[in-house]
């Protein structure tokens, strides 16, 4: 028989790991190498049309997308709200020798001004996409490319779709 303590603990765990982050972003689900390779390959093919001088990963998790993009020549920063993942990503980035070219902010990405970036990468929950769409339309300059894994961003101009990566141009 299940005790009340077990039920309470399960409910608390559900709330902390799934319900809380949904109003700020998605819970951490790591991208695999195939998804990251697909993104990098798509962006490499777009380099002739877009400069990609400065990129940012919104909800950068453990840093694996940042590392892959920086190794391919995209100067990419990250934003991660979760303190544990933020510290983990800093360690991975330093281990990869990218500590001096990549910055990871431990903040809510809704509080960061994105106007200096011309490439935005994200894998977020559908609950925040409308709010995020408004932020992107206000802050991003014309020509900025936004890459969203799996979930579409409403009211943006989708220019490409490959392997569940939705690519938008502002």
C-alpha cells in the first residue's frame, strides 16, 4: 500500500520538475547528437545568406548545443535558469576550451535583451511560445534567424523546416 508520504513526495516532485518550469520555459530534456547535427548542418547551409555574428541558446541546459555551435564557428552564448545546469554547462564549456568565447547567463531569458544577437536557438514548451514570440518581435533586428526545436513559434515567418527544427526569419 502506498503511504501518504509517498504520494506527497511524488506530488512535490511533479510540481518542482514539471509544473514550475513551464511558466519560465521547458524542463530540461537533452538534445541528442543527431538533432544538434541537423541544426548545425542547416545553419551551415544558411551562412551565405546570414552573417550569424552572435548567437544565443535560450534554455541552454547542460551546454551541449552551445559547445557544438561554437566548435562550428558560431559565437554562441547561453541562458540557463537552473543553477545546477548552469554550473554543469560552465564546466563542460571550460573542458571544451571554450570558456573565453562563450558566456552563460544564469537568468530568466525573458529578462535578457536579445537585440545584439542575430541567431536564436531554443527548445521550449508550447505554453510560453506566444509570450516568447512577442519578445522576439520587439527585440530582434531584421534578418535575425530563430531556430525552435519541435514547437512552432506563432506569428513568425517560418522559412525552413528540417528534422523538427523550425527556422524563422525576423
